[in-house]
C-alpha cells in the first residue's frame, strides 16, 4: 500500500550536532518515521547561542567554539546546497562525533562528513566564520521560540505542538519505540501539559 505525502504527519526536529541527547532522540525518530508516516524536516539549533548570555561553567563554555563549527557547517550546507542535505550531513557528523567518539577531531570529522555526503570540501571553511550565523540563528530561534528559553536540544514540533526532548538512552527500537512516540505525542498534545522529568541515571548509550 502506498502512502501519499498528504497522509504524512509533518515533524520538525531541531538539533545541535554536538549534543549526544539530540543524537539519541534523532535515532528514535528515524526508527518510527516509516511506521508512523512521518515527514521529518531537520533544522539546526545551537547550544552556544542558547547559552551565550547564561551563567555556565568555564568547562561548558570552552565547548562552544567546537560546537559552533559543526552548527555553522550545517547552516552553510543548507544555505548553499538546499535543505535536503541537512539530514545526511547530520548523520555523517553525528556518527563520528557520538558513537565514533571523535568530537574533538573537528577538522577530520568535517572533511570526512563532507566527502561522505558528496558536498564540496571547500565548505569546511564556512565552519570557521560567522558568514552563515544569520540563518543559523534564525533557525535556532524558530525552534526555541516554540518551547521557551529554559530548555535545550532537541526540540520537536508536530504540527502546532512543540516540546523539548524526550531525553532518552538508549534509543528504543521496534514496538517500544512506537509506544514511546505515541505516548509522547499524546502527552504533548494536551495544552495544559508542561513538564515530566526525573534525574538521569545513565549516560548516552550508543548502538
């Protein structure tokens, strides 16, 4: 049976490539996309921008320049080569940053991700400048404006319903993934639902 585009549910997903929790959630969304007929649109956001006026630790602030290189690269790729390249580039970067454990090997990670996705190597230069900070910030504030400043990444919007998270580890598979999706969507759809949280007891568990 063929599903038309009109039958799909639009989902918008905002991510910072450096965030391991966004990566876990993105793998879960990939898992449920076909079964729930999702039309997922992927957007860049920035932990550095989110926290630029916040009182954060020196160690966390030291992470921002590296994170900005990845966000700027994705913003530049989208601007120069179209939105369709965002998800493949995110996958190529994230695989190296997260399960690959190479987040600090920025130049090599960028070069390899561009090669894998067929994007020009020269695009790496955009990661070192603020040339595309305008569209990057516009995308960031589009996402964060739907949920409020006191959250993080990822942000997910389903039609007119947006929320931060969920923060999960590991990313569920199969029926468990579908059950979680249905539950999260049902909870978020209630206008009076704002927060459900418990302390994390596990680090990101990558497949």
